[in-house]
């Protein structure tokens, strides 16, 4: 199956470069990379242009002006440019396990969207990685003392565990999810009314579920390592949560201010 990989980013070029490096080291490459850039400055553009020039995979830079946190809207811009039916969505401050794309494709199934696995890195581990500007071997966990890692090695037992995939989960990870583009279009993508940090991914996944698409969690697979960052402003969180509660209570599937308004 062919897939489009969407990366969201904002003014963190050092982290984005590590993300791109880890993508290009994948055991199975995505068929295209779309960078959903929420208004980053020239430093991010320089990194992206560097990889556009050298990547064996087509990279498309989707950008809009910085008018605050508008993640939902920039993801919609990327979705509109996506060429392939299966979408894998990540943030631009993660390092992908080598089999990340492989696992997402292996477990893709019509009627489902997927949540992958995340390992949160400490500030000290993140500082070390960024300073070296290189992808570490996460199998050598002795380099870092303050976090646990599920390494996803392909032993017979691990392969068995991976096949126990389709179990329910209580939450979505916007930084590590995959879905069919046709399902996203059916619900009109992300709701552009969500501005400021919080709940735009939950709204998207709730409307997918309301439309009949089931959620599955990839246990011990599709692992990414999330670089530490400061907590984003929560100024709009209460407003966004009210929007989310309305979607849940009304069983809404289609948002009016979505992909069709870009």
C-alpha cells in the first residue's frame, strides 16, 4: 500500500531535521512527505529546502502565515495535497523507530484508524540527542538513564504480540496516528474552529468514530520517540474542550469549517 506521511511543525528546525533523518532511515519509505508548517520562520524553510533537494521521497512544504496555533487548519492544507489513500500523521519533534512506517502499513485495515506507540524522552536525553544532531540507537538504552523504551525487536514472541493489535484504547495520539484519506474527507477533515492547543485531534477521532470508523491501538509497534519540549500555552483549552463536548453529545460526524474551507 502507498502512503502519505504528514508532519506538523512550528519553529523547531533542529527537531524537524532529526524527524526527517529518521524518516529517510525507514525500512519502508513513505511515498511522499507533506510538512504541515504552522507559520515557521526562514530557519525551518532552510532545513526543509535542504531535504527537498536531497530526499529520494517527494517532500511538499505546506505553509501558512503565523496567526497563532492553527494546527487543525495546516493539517487540512496538507490533507488536500496528499496524493495517496493512506495517511500516517506525526509531529515534527519525534524520532521514528526504523519499522514505524512498516508497522502502520502492516496493520492498516479498512474501517479502522490506528494509534501507534509513543515513548516520551526526558529533557536531558533530548538535549543530548539535539546536541549531537544524529539519530541514536534506541536499542542501546544504557545511554539514557531516565526513561523506558519498548524496542520493538522482531522476535517470534514480538511478532505474536504485534498481531494482538486490534484492542480498544481510551485516547488518541495526534502525533502518531494513521487513517484512510477517504474517511478523513467523509468527515471534512479537521475542524478549523480549533485554535490554540488542545482537543483538535480528539475532535477528529471522535467524528471518525461517530461515522463508523473504529479505533485500533498498535501495541509494541509503530513506535516513535517524542523529544521533550516545554508545555504549550493552554489559553484556548477550555474553549476547545467545549467544542469537543458538543461533538460528543450531538454525535456529530461532519464539521462545517473543515477541509472544504481551505
